């Protein structure tokens, strides 16, 4: 069944790949025909994945006509999205440096004849699509896609591997950006074909600098949420098969605080520690004491985890240095536990300073609050997934992740929800996030864009009593 569906999709993709969003270069390097041959080779040895109903077209005899139109448009546009995603994957940019990515996405959305607003000094953009003048002043539902990459060397042996040494889309933000663009393209195409069931108003928010937890605040400061009533986002998930949509109402990710500790002593000869004030002794004591104390002051049924990820001190085996540095992360699920843990780090510093005579300076760096998903929007996503992808698509997430996401900053202003998009296929998409071999099964592009477009439409559904029969 997988094979049959994919061949049909490829056939329609070939017919309708142009004109579209993908740039000439992308299509030259990776034409839909070439992609077709490669996926046929890949599928030759495919074994069935564990949720076939989620990917193959489910029986939708009772589906509303707009759902069938949406799925049809998404199938036609899939080859475009693969080309866009591969272009972004080849040309990753680090957090704070996303100018070419912004220009590429701005050019793609301008080809859709939509008003595009590039943010600040050229990093990030917003794109509005309002299908009817009657919603000109209505609150939009925003779709957020982050666009930055990571300082990781791409080790994949594929023709779309990164062309930038030491920089890679290892967190799937190329996929997020493509899916948000794809959702907008579905909606504009449906509008042009007169198959939108009712008026809609949406905004794509292409956000830089998620990996350093600065981009969401930057976009908000530049009024990306002005006129927005709700916001949706996604993150790729290699632990779920493609076609699965991970959903959780309430807490999805933890709050994260990065801390830096500078310990200043007095260096000297390793043979005469009594003449020194040893910052390495203080540094190791700080780590041991902080790990122990945090575990004793937090309510056991609450979750807090801290990890020191970096220690730097000294240069020689027989010299006690002047200074030691350490840094790490502290993650928590509720505000009071977070504050207790941060207070504990301060008190541990005072205690170590008393014991060792070193000066201990604690500095808090980047932080992101917890993502708390709105229950109503999770229901919207779940209902949309059932209708547009298939009844088996929603996949409940049992526990929040202790990872973090700066999407949380938007949720201080408007209700929102983030879902996890399965990207694992039979042969690709299993490598963890933030690793050099990370990749996705690109069928996830169609799943993600379909779901976001369906959720936007359903968000504006009039009450059943007001719908035309
Ligand atoms: Zn990441
Ligand atoms: Zn990410």
C-alpha cells in the first residue's frame, strides 16, 4: 500500500511541480524526476512501517469536500516542498545569522502574492494571508516555523547535505520552515481554486534564533503577534514514525536556565597548595554540593534536573590556576521549583566561598519558560489530524519533555499549541536531534503542511447551525 500511494503522489508531483515555490537551483540539483527515481530505489526494500493507516489515504467517503480538496492540493505540491526543504538543508545558517534563509523564504512567499514583512535587520519574516475582506480586522491564527541551524558538521552521504562547513540543520528547522510555507501555499491554492469552505485569516511567523532562545522574544518585540489570537507550531520527532502526530495538552517542555559560575582563587605551585587558594578544589566541590542540595530541596514529586556540561581551568599538571569556570543547565516544570533550585545555586556558591576562600560568581544566562499547550488548540489539532491525515494519526504524549523551546514566549501573550511530527521512516529519520546524521523521511512534509492547513481552516469553522447545507 505504501508503494502504491507513493507512486500516485510522485506521478501527480511530476505533472504539477512547476510553477511553484522551489528555486531554479534547487530544482536543477534535485529534480522531481531524480527524486522519484531515488525514492523508488529506496522503497524497493521497504518493509511496512507500524502505522500504515496514518500515511495511506484513509477511507474518507464521509469527509467534507474541503478536506478532500486540501489533501489533493497537498499531494500536488509535495515535490515543491521537498525541493524547498533540500535548498534550506544545503544552506543552513547559525542562530543570529539567518539573512539568506530569510531572503529565500521572502522570495518564495512573494511568489504567492502575499504581503511579506521582513523583520528588524533582515532576520525572520511574517506573512499574512486573509482570504476575505470580512476578516481583515479579525485575529489571525499564527503558524510559527523556526529557521536557524546548529554548529554541527553534517556527516550524511546525501546530495542535499550541508554546503556550509560546521553548520547543519540538525534540529529539523528546515522542515519546520518548509511545512509552515507549505501550509500557507495549500491555503492560497485552495482559495485560488475556490475550495476554501469559509473565510480564514492566518499569519506565518518565520523565526530566527530558536536554538539560543532569543528569536521568539525578538519576533514579539517586532510585533509579530499584533493581531494574532492563537498560535500553532511543530517540532520534528525522530522517535515517532512519519504520519504520527504527538499531542499533549498542558506542559510539553520544561523551563530551561543556563548558568555560568566563575571561581576566582589564587594560583601557585602544585607542591604548595597551602600558599594558594585553589579554584579547582572549589569548582569540584561546587558541582558535588549543587547536585546533592538540589536533590534535597525539591519536592520529590516535582521534576528538576541540572547538569554541568562544561568545566574549564588550568593549563599545566603541576600548576594550581587562578580561575575555574563551569556552566550547565537547570530544567524544571513549575515556577516554584525553578525558583527554589535557582536560590539553591546561589546559596551553594556562598557556602563554597566560605569553605574555600575563593570568590564564587554565579551568572544566569539564556532561559526559556515551559511550553504549556492550550487544551482547546490541542483538540483542534487532534480533530484536524483525524480528519485530514487519518483516525490513527494522533499519538498522545504521556510525559512532558525536559528539553526546552522558546515557543513558550509566545504563550505569555496568546494561547498556543505545539505538536510533535513523526519523521522516522523505514530507512531514514531515526537519528536523534542535534547529531551529525540527523535526517527525516520527507513524507513528513506533506503530513505537517496538511495538518497545519486543516487546523487553520477548522479554527474558523462557523457553528454547524450557520453552515450552508
Ligand atoms: Zn534544537
Ligand atoms: Zn529545534
